[in-house]
């Protein structure tokens, strides 16, 4: 694993993440790198972890009652992609969509690639991919595109005040029966 750079707590965005964790009694081990950890693959390579252990912090938005946008942060395993229909069903927001880079920055106070699961200027609704719970430790962004921290998934859920729900496209064993049905007589003859 490449060495992380020293003095990782001086950046204001990283300090906000550390302070948010400290308010909940948790001390984080922030690791900063010379190379980017902007993508899940880059982060996995930097920390020597499985791609599935990387927490992608993806911002979605839905119309709010005041005419603005309500941010919804999805914490997703690096191997998975959000299924917009599932996310809409879980959140009860039929008009949900992916935030633009500017919207994500305006709503969270962090740039894409460095958006942490918590430490935002205002409370944000957070939905967590259950697949993150498959690992003893996952790695999440710490406020900048080159800073990450390790955390057990249960601690991540508590720190982010996240609701765990199935929001990804990944086929799970329980879903296989739904997607691998034998063809019906009508389909078989077509």
C-alpha cells in the first residue's frame, strides 16, 4: 500500500469530517494520498482494498416542498450501481435524479470524489447499500478527492445516520428466482 501523506488533518473539509465524527465520540484514521482516490477503483488501489469495500458517496436530488432540491446521499459499495427505480421506491421520491457536480457541491459542501458520508453543513437523508455490511471494514471519502478513512459498516451507518435499504442494480441470490424464470409457453414459441 502506498504511504499516505503527512498532515492530513489541515484541510478544512477533512477537519469538518473529523469534527462530525468526534461529536459522536468516534476518532477517525484519515489517510491522504498524493494520487487521487476520486474513483472507487483509485481508492481501492490506494488503500489495498477490494473494490466492494469502497464507499461511493453519491448525491441524488428530489424536489422539495419549498421549490428547491432535497439532497439524498447514497452510500454504495464500489462494485454496485444505484437503481433509480429502487431508490425512488425506498425514498418515496418519484422524481429523484442524480445531482449535477455543482448541485452536489452546493448541497453537501464537498466536491465530487471527496464527499464524505457525514459532516455536511445541514442534515442530509442517507441511504446505505446493504452490501457494505459484507465487509469488516469499508473505506469512505474524508472530504477531499485524495483522503479516505477506514470504518466498520455498523459505525458508518451510525455516523451517517443512514437507513440501510436495497438501492442497487446488483442481483442478489434472493432476486435470482425473479430474473431467471423459465420462459413462458408464449415466449418459448416466439
